[in-house]
C-alpha cells in the first residue's frame, strides 16, 4: 500500500511539472532549446473493456439406467384359499352345496 501511494505521488508530481511547462503563454518559440517529456502508462479509454472470456458449459453424458425387471411369481395358496368346482353342475361352491361326483380343488381366479 505504501508503494502504491508513492507511485501516485510521483505520477502527480510529474504531471504538475509537465503542465507548468506548457502554461507559459499564447505562443511557443523554442529558440534552440530541447525539451524532454516523460510518458508513463498507456492511453486511458474508459469505454474500453477487454472482451469477456467464454467458457462453454461442460457436457457430461451418462447412459440411461436399464429398465427395471419385474419377476411375476405364482401366488402360493394354502388349503383354505382354494375354490371348489363341480364339473357335473358346472358351478363353484358355495353356489351349490352338493356335488355327487366330487369336488375339484382349483386356485381362485381374479
């Protein structure tokens, strides 16, 4: 910070010295004298800004996950879950209660 302050003071002092040399009058005759000038820095254009740097977005390609696999399992039935079918009457229990040829045990339909 101290170095920055010193640099600003040197630039201001140089500018004042240069401006006092040109504040003489309306005409300029150089009667064999040579003048030296000090130019520090570059031209200042307040409207000039460097172009922005464009970084394209990163594209990450990830393969789609495989579709889920569903495995259908046959339901397991116990004895109380079966239906009873009578072939002679072509009906199920409890719609009929008597089957002379015997009942056929079948899994329930949905």
